[in-house]
C-alpha cells in the first residue's frame, strides 16, 4: 500500500493541487498585484505604487469600520459562546425532549444570511416603531444591537451542537469520580468539564471570531451600513469602495483594503488558535 | 492491475471535469436568452451583438426585439439585463470576459468618465446621423462616445379623480404656493376624505433616488440656469431652501409619519397611490405601465404636473425631461461585432419593427428621426406642455459627482425626515460633498 502511494502520489495530489492553484493561489497573487494598481477591468491595470495603501490606511470610514468590526466581534463572540455553552450544558442533562430542543435551536443556522437580515430588519424596525424610537438605519447603536441579536440568533445553535458533542465526549468516569470525591456542580463545571471542553472552545471561538470579523450578508441586509457608513463593517466597506464608487482609483483602494483585511483575519485567527491551544488538555 | 487502471481512469475523469468546470466558467454569460443561430437559408452572419441592458422594466421587450432582428437578418443578438441597481458591477465583470458586451450604456458625463476608454467613437456612424439633435450625443472631446436612446419625463403624477373629490382640479395647481395650499388642505381634511396628499416619500434604497437624485435636480437646474452653466465642480446651493420647502411638503402631508420613511420602499409608495390612498406621487413616464391597465387606472384618471419648488418662472415651467441613458459601443470588441452592433442600433431606430417596439412595447420616446408616437400618457403630456410654450426642466443630475454623493445626500435627507438629523447636514452634504467628490473624481 505504502509503495503504491509513493509511486502514484501525483495521481492523487495533482488534480486537487491544480484546482487549488488555479482557483486560489493564482487569483490571490493577482489580487495582491492589483492592490498596487488603478484599474477598471483587470486586463487594463496600471501600476500605482503604494498610493492605494496610503489612502486605505488614512480613510476615516475604513478606520471607523475597523473599530466597529472589532467591537462587534468581541461582543458577539462573547455573547454567542456564553449562551451556546449554557444551552449545551442544559441540554446534556436528562430533560425530556432534548432532541427536539437541539433541533429547534439549530434551525436558524439553516437560513441564509441575506434572508435573515431582511427578516430581522422588518422585525426590529417594527418593534422600534412601536416603541417610538428611531429605526436602525437612523441610529447606529440600534443597528449595532440589531446585528448582535441577529448573529446570536443565527450562531448560538451551531456552536451549541459543537459544545454538546464536546460535553458528551467527556468520559463518564471523570464526572462520577468527581462526584464520589464530593465535588459540587460548580467545581465539576470549572475543574472537569471546561478543561476537557477546550478543543471545542478553540473551534467555537475560532468560528465566531472569524465569522464576526468577516460578516457581510447580515450587515448588508440588516442596516446596509446606514446611517452614513456608521454601521458599516470591514467587508461591506470594501465592497462599497470597490463597487459603490466609479473611477479606476477606487478599484485599487478597494483591492488594497481587501489585502489589509485578509492579513488582519489571518493574524487574528493565528493568535487566537495559539492562545487557546495552549490551554487544551490531553484526555 | 485492473484496479490501478480503474483508479487512474477515475483520477483522469476527475481532473478533466475540474478543467472543464474552469473552462466553462469563463465563457458563461448569466441569464442569456434571445440569441438564436442564423437560419441556414439566410446570408451567413458575421459578427454578433451582445447588449447589456440597463432597464429591467423593458427586458422582455428587448428580448423580443432581439429575436425579431435575428429572424430578419440572421445576426445573433444576445440581450442580458443587469438586476436593478447592479449595472456597474455587471458591466465591470462582463467587459473583462472574452466575449464582452458590444453594446452597453452609461448615464451621462460622470458615468462616461469611468468608461471612456472602452467607448467606440460613433461620430461617423449611421445611427448618429439619425439623431434629431446633436444635444442627444454624449461627447468626449470631439469623439461621440454615447448616443441617447430614450427621452423620459418626470413630475408629480396626480390622481385626478381623488383631486376632484377634494374639490380641486389640476388647473388649480400652477405654482408651488398652489400645490402647498392644496396639499395642506387635503391633510387638514385627511380623516374626512380618507386619503392623503402625497404617497410616502420612501427613503429605502429602492426609491430614495426619487428625492436624492430627481428632486435634487430642481435646485441644480435653477442654479445652473442662473449662472448659465451646464456643469460645475462647486455648487453653491442657492435654491436649497426651495428644496427644503418641497421636501417638507412631501413628508408632512404624506400617508405616514416622517420617522418611518426610511423603511418605505418604492413599491409601498406606488401601491398606496394605486390603492387611492394618496393624490400625488412623484415619479416618471417609466411608471406608466405600472399605473395604467386592467384593475388599475385609465388615462382619464391621471395627469403629470411639473414639480414646482417656488423658483424661476413657474407659469412657464414644464415637466423634467431629459435622459440618462446613453448607448455606447465597446471598442475592444471584435471588428465584425462592432459593425454588427452598429447595424443593430441603426435597425432599432429606423426600421418599422424597431421603432414600433421602442414606442409601444417599451413606451419610449426616442430622439431619432424615424420615431413613432408612444401611447404613454405622460410622454404625450410632456409634448403638450412644450407645445403650450412651457420650458421643460432639463436633467442635470447626470452631472452629480458620484453615486456616493447621492447616497450621502439621501442619508442626510432620511435623517432629517426622521428628526435625527438637521437640514444643515443636508446642505453640507449637498454643497461641501459636491466639492470633495469632484476633487476625488479628478484625483
């Protein structure tokens, strides 16, 4: 078997590698090059040096959207993971109808972001109208809260499933031994369950951090960046720069922003992975 | 051995399908239809036409016209319509393909600035010679980069039946003061009458162009008139108080509270008008097909009146008439495709079938010598106003510096309507935003 793999590895590796290069590596390199250009269509690009990056890093809207995104990511990551873990803990006890609850909580995740965004847009705006408050597209804090609610509603079920799987894989004898030793429920949670859950927590934090940072559909559909770019997150800001403006310089600016964005996302996820991995324990 | 061959075959099949997938992606064009191969009995066609259409309302009519042209000449014509509000994006990705659109459109001088490197010089073409006035050509220096193919009008569409119920007729509205008096009287008696003056000024993205672009044209127009200019990179906003007055009138005499306007769509506004909940509805001749028909209004119910803002010579003010639709031919297309496209354009505006389709099916008034009369009521009214000696208000909004400028003004207007922003913000976006966007445009 091993010999066969040694001899035939190109057959297995090359098709996928070719697809990866054609579909990912090459466009990425081309995108990197275009971030130094002015262009409308990519076959007529002119080199522009660092102008695009200088513009991107000094644009007030882009910086605002960075901080807005960062705040959103922190708040939504915390809210999603705390709630998901709480529900997972509740649903791993022997309650009747656990499976029903699990399916119901998971369902929101099956609906696409754009649809959810529009539904919540109508829903939240109706509530705000009834309360006599300004609508989301007029008042940025409401837009922010709306986004957090929407993301929680969509993501909690998904993270919950991962946490449930993690909880169920904790060997029963750990818990039993702890109980015999007289540990309280609280001690069991902090000393046994959470350390053993670290792999799940790593995954969930990773997913919700990157999801929050890269959020686009929900942002577009729920607030569209209104009022006046105040609720515009990074991905939407890049999109608006690239497509919302006309003129060759804007394509370059958008491209440069996209490269900065890509580096940010990679850096944050690497940092987070390293930080939580170090806390994982061997079972 | 046979297992190995099987595995090899599987792998080969997989890589082939991958490559095929990539290859297919490049030549694919979205939602194409209307193209047909030439009939064998007809002369072999060289070249083909690919028209990227801007107006979703007229998609079907264009598809039919393309089919008719192919049957007549054997030249394949593909018409693709970009989804509403995504024309620039679609054009950008389509034009980079190996079979780019041969015929596309820009919205005026500002749109042309983006696409002028792709525009074929139409100055010697037959279709250019058919224009009724040189003013309908979009020029880039001496070159004719684009040709207007439709003239449209907008104003305040009025439900005459409801207006009569309120005790007025359209003759009573000859100025901004009249309009204000009538609208405020209707609002005062709203409960008794059962309808409002204006349909909701929807500031949702699907309809805010009615105010940030079309209504904003009026203060622009009067300022340009005063200065005798056609475009500027520094607007003063001399008529912004009038802009405020008309916008206030719209939002305070409407079917809904100003605070909820930001979520009202263009459809909401039209449906209110169709349901007889409002007398006035600011929109253009392109709405005709949506308003008149079975179960809707008849020509006798409707009229379009000029948008009076209390500026200029109101007694002689006509509808806002102009164009923001210019045809451009892609200069990077193949030689024979360019020729085929020019022939197609010429056929559309001169042949019996083409002009008839443009007038009747699409409801257009076209600025070409061979134009036929359109059954569109609003278009006829525009002609009647002009015949009475009224001055049409020209479309100056294609000189607005960018889409972003319009959005910023629209945002400020929405906030002002809801009470979360002030009118000063609108003025600053209008005047200062104009200057900074022009600076960015040229930078």
